[in-house]
C-alpha cells in the first residue's frame, strides 16, 4: 500500500499546460517567431520548452529575457481569466486524503501558483507544496521529488508520483519512485513507457494506493 502521493500540478490538478504554451507562443509571435508545438513538447520533456526554439533561430539573450517577462505576464493573465479547473479534482483529493498523505511538487513559480490558488481549495488537502523556488534543479532532474520524499520522511517504495508529462515522469524515475501518468490531451504524444501506471482520472489512484504489494 502506498502511504504518500506526490502530485505534479500543471496538467494534473489544474488545466494550465495549454495556456503556458499559448503564452510562450504569443511572446514569440511578438518578435516574429512561430512556436512549433511538436518541437515545444519535445523540448519540454527535456526541461527546455519555449526558449530553445528562440535560441535556435538566433535570438539574443537580452531579447529572450525581455520576452520571457512578457510571456510571464501573458500567462498570469490567462490564469486569471481562463477556465483551468479540472472537474472532480477537489472531491477526489478529499477522498484520497482519507488513505494517504499528499503534497504538490511543481515546476510552477510561486507567483503563478499563488494566482492559481487564490480561490481554490486544492492546497487544503496537501501537507506541503514545493514550487520552483524550493529546489535548485528542475524536472527532469530527480531533485524535486527527492526533496518531497525528504520533507515527508518517506521511503521511495511507499510513495507514488502523479504526473502528466515525460519531463515529470523522468524526474520520478530518476528519483526511483513509481509514477502514475494521468491522461492529458496536451501531453498525450509524449513517451510514457517508463510509467508504472496509466490512468484517465485521479479517482483511479484509490485502487492503486490500496493495493497490497
């Protein structure tokens, strides 16, 4: 039986992956570049994402830095105005909390995370939240999930990571933790061959964590 769940955030608990991509697409369009979605998803699995394409096109670092700030503004505007809820998440978390302790381990920056959760009830189900500023190396490096384990004082064998991206899966695998991939239309073309479980909705986690292995 699993005793701890470490949740990714974007694409798992809130539907934000698409809007992060759109913000980057818009920021690159401002300087005359088109963000290729397939390449973006491939780059994202390696922790690169938007700016790899800009650098490949010869855009200088000063311009990239400026457009990154603009991208962040676009993204925060989307977070405030677009429908990013995933139906049933709060209810499912409340039920899962009867069986396991839970936390969020995300590459989201604290400012973005706080905007998302100003009026949502997801955080109240969690023991703690780790955002991008809480560790040195981002996913796919194992540090984020190893930090989560340490914070819980949990063994790898009694923990399950819940992800929706190859980048997050690779982080979990590198940390030696079983990973369940939840279906997400935006990332569904990525390689999830190393996942221990594939699920369509979070409620399926109940059967997984109650298994006696």
